[in-house]
């Protein structure tokens, strides 16, 4: 099952990708093949994990770049609908650094795509507790979870929090305007 690319976004540079519901994702940048992996994760229309695979096989890839490459490859796997591979990559990144907020945010997207809303919510909240670089992304995704769970009031509150943190965040504004 392939999820249409609509939007992904954030962490070191900002990138867009993801499903029709448009969760916010966070890419990271590394060196050499890891940098090419980052570029692929950033590009909504790129589905190739080859540079990511090569970076992870390269013995010269630093631990930090490996961690970031797992996050970026996980984003591509999510885009391709390979949720098991995506989760494995996010879990690997978290195993390398349990405080990597962006890995939790993106793993939350994997759970969301698999309709595991409580798990998604827990990961989005964990990303906030770990000071994710773009917290409005987590709040927006939390709103999507509450929308999926048919909790209109909590969804509205989450979108409002996203807008409070980033007043120019169009997606959250559109969600709120769509409720009027």
C-alpha cells in the first residue's frame, strides 16, 4: 500500500512528505551517502532508499549519520507504505539515541498510518517531552490522531496549540477553518 506524498517537514533542514492526512515528518541531514538519503527523504516524489542503504553499509558512516539515516530511510519507507521497515528504522534510531525526538515523531506517523492511534499519540507526546525541534508538527499530528478518534474538541485544541507555536502554519489553520 503506497501512501501519497503530500507533506513531510522539519528537523535540521525542512522537508515535506506523507500521507493524505499529512502528518508532519522530520528529516535529518548527514554526510556523503547519508546526505543523498536526506535529499530523498526531503523529496515528496522520491521513493529510493538506495542511498540510505549504502550509507548504512558504509563503515565510514559516523554513528550520528547512521542515526539520522535511519530516520530518513524510515520516512521513505512510510512514504512507500512499508510500515514494518519504517518502524524498524525509527526503532534503530531510538536505540542509538533514546532522546531523539524526531525519531519518535516519525515513528508516531508509522503508528498513525497503521491506525494505531494510541501508539501514535504516545510517540507524538514523547517527541514533545524531548523538545522536538518543531513542536507545532507534533501538535498538528496529535490533532490528526484526535480527528481519527472522532474527538473533535481535543483535535481543535491540538490544532490551536500548533498555531500558537507557529502562527503561519497553514495546515493547522486549514483544519480549524474547516470546522467552521
